[in-house]
C-alpha cells in the first residue's frame, strides 16, 4: 500500500468529463483533494492524495484518461 500525491493539470473546458472518469478509478481511495482555478492560459490544476496498492499502475491508467493534460506523481509513503 502506498500513499501517492497526484498533480493533474488539464484544460478547464474539458475538466468535467475527465473528472467523472477519474472518479470511477479512484473512488474510495482519495484521502485529500484540492481544486485550483484555471490560470491565464485556461489550465486547471487538481491535487489529490490517494491510497493505492500499485501507484505506478494507477498513474498509467490515469494518464490514459487525462489525454491532453499532465499527470505528475510523488510517492509520499509506503506501508
């Protein structure tokens, strides 16, 4: 079990569709989540802490969903 911090940057106009698909994958695993407003370029940022069995596999799956956006991750702790 790992606690992973995800930093997801994606276009603001498509954020709703992507968030729905992200939620299906991380339901029940979210420890903390923060939504930031879009910047001048229209890019929105989402930071979340997730409990995951395999952090790298989770990030791979999320990168497929996000598409145009970026997914950065950091392993905070391993149990």
